[in-house]
C-alpha cells in the first residue's frame, strides 16, 4: 500500500529508494516506496523536467498516452542524476493532466494512497503569527523552478554552489536564480507573511534559502516531510498550515503541488535558464493587489482566466 510510506513517515524526508542503489541516477523525485511491497513501476509515468516543459522527447509523448514501458521508465531514470532525489523539480505524475490555468478544478478529496482519509492535523505546520505579520495574508512560495533552478552539472554562471552530502559523498549543487527573484522576494516580504514551502529535502533547500533570502523574507521554511504524498506527487496541503485559507496564496510552478487548493494558486511557468524571463517581475502588481483585497479568490480566478 503506497500510503504505508509517506514523506511524513520519514523524519528526515529521505527517499526509501534504496534498492536502486546510489548509483542509479535519474530516479527523479524520490518516490516513497512501499516497505515490503514491490514497486508498481507502471504507475510511474514521467517526470517534470525541462524536456517535458518544452514538449520535447519521447517522455512527453508517452506521458500523453499514459503508458510507459518498464524499459522506457528505466532508461529515463538512468538519464537523470542523483539530485532528483533531493530537488522537487523532477516530480512524478500519474498521468493526470496539469491543471489548466483557465479552468476551475474541484479539489479532490484528501485521501491517502491506501484510500484512508487523512488524519486531522494535530499541530499546524506554521507557528503562531508574529505580531509583525498581523493583518498580513500568508504567501506560500515554492523554490525549484519557481525561484531558482539547480543542477548537479556544473553551471558556469551559477549564483550559488552548495555542497550536499549524499551517502557519504559530497556533491556540488549549482544553483541559478530566476531573473528578478531578489526584487520579487523583497516585495513579497513587505506585503505578506511569507513561507517557503518546497518538496525538496532540507539538506539542499535550506542552504539555498540561506543564500537566496538575504532579507529574512521567509518566516518559516517547510520541506518535503511537510508535504502530503498523493497520487505520485508531493502536495502542499494549505489546510495544514494553520492559517485562514481565505487569506492564503500559493505560487508554484507545479499544479500538482496545489491540487487540493487550486483556487488559492497563482500559477507560474517553470523556469530553467531563460535569463530574459520576466514572470516574477510581472507578477508583482498582482500580488500588490492581493495584499490589499478582502477577496483574494475573485482576483485569483480572474488572473487564472487571463
Ligand atoms: Mg517547483
């Protein structure tokens, strides 16, 4: 039963993907795997990667058909590097289409993989609101492909190089900042109570946030273990935050991340390396409007339908 192992079941958020060995590069998003149940490989369709986003490659074509042979899956897994286990950018989907920007989607019932209803949250993910943030809405901000793009392959003009230890070996992670991320973060920090919420592991994402957030914009950082594993994706369940959902907004490049709360979302295109990208800058006026409004849903719906 897939739900027998969820991200939150492991305190460190590590993958249980150990039977591939550390050398099996390309497992993409670390897939919580049943402890004593063979993995249903056929349920793994593909990963979100730059190829998929650009509509290229056999993987994208196969994804549309919802069928992947084991051979194809294995081949693709081998292409990717270990960092897929640590970053959230290679997210596996179960063949469900992404949430279109213009269509309101009814959120699915929150059911774990074994069909059981999720247990009520005993303690919210967020601490009590700081006095400084009284009256501010909560802004949940994704990391990979929303604010930065990271790679284990050396990048000449990387903004940060972060050492990450994996199974006793230190690997260098090369991180590039999305254009205007500094301006975006600073403004978000003025307008909202900002929370970094990433499906990546803390051992990678925490040092990235240390370097990225020079202003202390992020009041809290949430990592993979705070996500809900649902239908092959790590979902950021906003109802677990402990904030008023009518005052909570999420910006994320992966629609699967906010599948429980699509009405709270500001979709953003996945960013990999386009230095002419303006999306973060262009979104600032929308967030300024959201910061002032009593009714975020009307504004967010209008934005998604553009
Ligand atoms: Mg992302």
